[in-house]
């Protein structure tokens, strides 16, 4: 396993940012999800060695997160969320400079910088100063600097934020190419759930500093079945009885009732309860849950 | 060529365990300083004072020729440690050094803060120490060009013009004084510049601070001295403290009648404080509580 963390605790003063997070992640692309303040960025910063956990331990690519941060940073690429660059440098110098700082020999870093910029599609503008780049170009440049030293693991923090649809598709294509066709693990932290669904097979969901769910997306979706219902009659008792049976209910604006049932739930129960409460079931369909449903279920929001 | 055509390729080289991982930071810092438009004008001009003093050394060895040309009215020119002190610890060179650090140092940290670049540095296998060493070495490079290099050039040229080692044998400790003073003044200006550069994201504001605090401290000294006639107020002035210690290093009379150790303590205390603030200010991540 390239990412293993165990019982990580971290506080910002009195605020608990991470509260006993343990992860053991497989190869491939992994999505890191959570609402604002869930602890995603703190977790990435701890894994990179920017922050030292108050409690807990972990290893990234076999390097200890508390004592071997330099080893981690040599073999890990990091694409930060914010705009970040070194002014007055052109893109080639910028990328090669960061390659050199990773420990690459100077000539090799320059050669590799050209390759990385070609790869992300900045070959035409690689001699332009980075401060003249558009938002989309800066995102690509950040990806180029993250891969210039050929890392074994890449942390991508909101890689598609601020991009237009075409730019977003292109960045996602690059991420998928890196993670699927090469032996490079990618951890993507994002608010955009369709991006995660498209690029990742495995997901980690954090909520209030704790691990809310982790696993393969396809398997997590199977844990709870989703049914779509339309009913007529006195619904209050019907709802109460479903909730007593650990079902989670969600009503849409067009009167559709979404019911997430717990594992092993027998769908005959719907008809039994409806009969008991004199409620007519006018529409009953077993539906496919999405990552959005899974996320909402894990963090407890509609 | 798009991603579909090219694809990602692995790098088949090997990482180096560099002895000086901070060197790329220094190299790029120097390179970027030379790209500044006005610096290209200032840099050669900053050596005019050294050329003037070098001419003085040449003239001192050719006084007899000048006397034959202009008569006995030509004043004698003594090349001794005081001459070196006049160049190295003089107010004009300190002013040139101040302009030099404004060009090469004001943006060293403030630009990184402004453009969120610290996280790029610290996501690399760099320690905070390497980052500071890399940035400091940029200032050291330019200030040594104004202090250490001319100091040694003066000694060597004096011996070449004289055609003997007499000067060196008369003052064998002078090279050490040049080294000690250059290190002292460079170390102080490095801490001073990096400290101020870490306080604000605007390079221009930092430049104003570098200039303002240096001259403000001298104005403050003059105001207090005029009112209280106490020489201890010279401890408030950056240039006065440097000149006090500089005079001792070159075995000359101090310009103010107070103990030079006090000036050294003021400069050292400032450097320690600056180091402490720098350590606190420069972080890989900005934590918003």
C-alpha cells in the first residue's frame, strides 16, 4: 500500500481538524471528498509533511510521515489548489527549477520540463512568463510542475477548479492517462463529484475530521439500495415507519420520494407498510444511486 | 501534440543527493536580479567607488611621478587599514549596499508570499534551512562583490603596484579584517532584508521599509543626540553601529565614544530577532484558524 495512515489526530488550537482518521489505500486514482472544513486539505498537508499530526502515524510510499518527509516529497508530486508560481520566470524555467529542487540534475530537469509542458499541452507557450498565463494555463502548469520529477504518487488539490468545460475535460483526460496507464497513484481532492466519479474508482469521504466512508465507488453504491416512490394518502406514519427501519428519506421538488434502504432490506416491506397505513404506492422503481447520493448519505446532508 | 498522441512518459534518470540543495534558489535569485531593468544600470555604477579607491592605491605608488608633474603641492596618500575602513565602513558604500539589497533582496520572500510559492518550495525535499540559505546566498553574492572582493583586490593590487610584500608584512591581519567586516555587514544586511521581505507581500513596500528604517534610525539618532547630547543614542542608528564595529575591526578609533561591544550586541540582537520572525513567518502552508 502506498498510502497508510493510522489514527491521525490534528487540532488547530481548540478546533479538531482530524479526529482518528485511518486509511489504507490501494493503487490507482483515489478521490478525497468532504464538505468544507472536513479536513481534506489538512490530511494532504500531513501526508506531505507540511504539518505534523498531534497523534497517530503513517507511511507514504514507505516513508514515515513524521520523520521522513524529505523522502516523501522527493517521490510525491503536489498540485496545490491556489494559484501559485514564481514571477518573472517563463514556464520552462519554472518547471525545470522545481525539478532541480526535487533533486534532478540541471540538464535533466530542463529536458524533462520541456516534456512535461508538452504533455500538459503548453508547448506553444512554454517561453511565456507564467504571470501572463490564463487560469486554465496556470492549472496545466501546476500539473506540469507536479509531474516534472516523475513522482510515484500525486496529490491533486481541486485540479479542475476555475476551469471552463473544455479545460476541465482536458485536465481530467490527463489525470486519467496518468493514473490508469502508468503505475502512478493519484489522490484527488475535489468538490466536483462528477470529476471524482469520472476519474476515480476508489473514494474516501471525510466529514467533520472523521472518516465517513471509504471503499470502491461501485461497492459503496451497493451498500444502500435506492428506491424512487410516489405515494398518495397520509404519508406521515408511512415515513415514520420507514425511518424506524433505518431508511433515509429524501423528497424531491416534483414529489418524488427517494428512499435509501439499509443493507439486506426486503423491498416487500414497502408494500406491507403501505397497506398498514392505507397509502397507495403509485410509482415504485429501484434506482441506481450516484456518487452524489453516496456523498449525501455519508455526510448526512440532502 | 495532444495527450492522446503522446501520453505520459517516465523519467529514466536518477535523483542526486545534492550537497547544496539550496543552490538552484541562489542561482535563480541572481539570474532574476540581473533581469531587472534599472539593476543593469546600477550594477556597474556600484563599482565606481571601488574603482576610485583603486585609483587611489595606484596613485599612492606613483606619487613621485605626480610630484614631478605637479610639483610638491601633491598631498601624500597613505594606504593603511584606515584607507580600507574609509572604503568599507564609509557611509557611501553602506548606501550603495542598501540600494543593492533593495534590488536583489526586497522581493526574495515577499514575492513568494504574494504568489503563494512557499508551498511549491516546501513540497520539494527542501528544509526551511535550505530555503533561507538559498535566499541569503543571493544577498551574500552581491554584497561580497562590494566588500570582500574589492577588499582583497585592493590588497593584491597594492602589492602588485608596489612590487613587494611590504604592505602585507606591515598589516598581516588586514585580510582577516576584510573578511570579518564583510561577513559582519553582509550577515546583518541579509537578516535585515529577509526579515523585512517576510513582513509584506509587496516588494515595493519592502523596498520602502528597507530604505526608511535605515535612514529613519539615523534621523532618530540625530534628533535624540541634538536634544540630550548623549552618544548612547548612536545605538539607535544602523549605520552608526556598523561603523562603530567596523572601526574596531580595522583597528581604528571608533566614531562615537561608546563601547563597540554595545553596537555589536545591538546588531546581533537584531539578527536573532529577525531569524526568529523569519522562522515563524515562512511556512509551507498558511493556516487559517
